[in-house]
C-alpha cells in the first residue's frame, strides 16, 4: 500500500528521489553517452552488470515501470524493448531525454540522476527479462 501511494505521488509530481547505485567492478564509461550498451551479452562482467541493474531498476524505475519489469499499466512494460542495438538506441533516448508532454513530466530525465554505468546496467538486466511481442 505504501508503495502504491508513493508511486502515485511520484507520478503526480514527476519528480524523482534517485537512489545511489554502486557500479564498482564495471568498466567506467565517462560522461559522453554511448549509443550501444557496453555491458551487452558479450561483456565479460555481464553477470555483475545484470545484478547491479536489477537492484538499480527496482530502486529507480519500478515505481513507474513495475516490479521485476512487469508494468501495472502506469508506464510501458520495458520487457518488450528489443534486445541489442535496436532497443539500446531507444532506451538511451528515453533515459537521457525523459518524456514530457504538454509541459507535464511523465518520465524524468533519468540520466540527470543516475550514472551512465548504472543506466546501462539496468538495460543489461532488462534484456534478461525480454519478452517477445
Ligand atoms: C515517474 C515515472 C517514471 C520513472 C521513475 C521512470 N519512467 Fe520510464 N517512462 C515513464 C513513462 C510514463 C513512459 C512513457 C513515455 C511516453 O511514451 O510518452 C516511460 C518510458 C520509458 C521508456 C520507453 C519505453 C517504450 O516502450 O517506448 C524507457 C526505455 C524507460 N521509460 C526507461 C526507464 C528507466 C530505465 C527508468 C529508471 C532508471 C525509468 N524509465 C524511470 C515513466 C517513468
């Protein structure tokens, strides 16, 4: 119940209380955004990236996008995002730009709150949840 109330509130104000994400162990990426997930399937620390991404997602995205990536309908179900480069491009676009319509913030610019490392780790985890449409 508390979670539900909090998510309704977060949505109403479009604000965000980012939770610090510890990305130690992953290759540092710098400020410049990459077009493709450097922690993709072939990444040697893939398991670590997925693990970090899982908790980072649950702390920062789940209240809108749903626990475990299963959307309750408030925001799109991210499990349907195409794996690999196609999904990466759109993923990057959204986390960098957020979503604003008619001056209302539907999704905050998450890249202003979380590091690129944390956001690509989340993407790595999401790929493990991929569901074909
Ligand atoms: C305050 C609620 C909120 C939070 C927090 C939030 N999002 Fe979103 N997100 C949305 C909404 C609403 C949309 C749909 C925007 C639209 O289509 O106009 C969206 C869209 C997206 C999309 C595009 C999905 C598609 O199918 O087009 C991605 C990718 C995404 N969000 C990733 C994330 C990630 C990763 C996080 C956490 C780091 C996050 N979001 C946090 C509300 C949120």
